[in-house]
C-alpha cells in the first residue's frame, strides 16, 4: 500500500512566522516531495498572508511530527488530504 499526504498551510503573517516555518520545513525536508509557496505580490502590496502546499512521502509517523511542529507555530492553519492506494 502506498500513502501520500498533501498539506495545505496558511501562514497568517509571513513577516512574523516565515523564519520559524522555514526552520520546521527544513528539519522535515526528508519527507517533503514537493513544496509550493504562494503570496500576493504587486507594485503596491506584498501580502503578509502566504499559502504553502506540501506533498509528503515516506513514513506517516514523520508526517505527524511535521504537522505537530507546524501546529506549534502561532499564526499557522493546516488542512490535509490523504491518499492510500495500491501501486501496480
């Protein structure tokens, strides 16, 4: 059985929380297969709110640790999707 988890992370204040968020993501880099980050940027505004999408691989116990470490950061909201499938 193969397992994939997708985490959606909303960072409410990128300026305040970006450093700690980056530290946690770096510490758990071994289970992150894909990482996409988005925030609004224009000539007039650079949004303080950011969104990160992670596709996780490997040990589901390590995914739980990553989620717990991210949840410990103030100003972060996490949503998740899990997929379990047979690889043929």
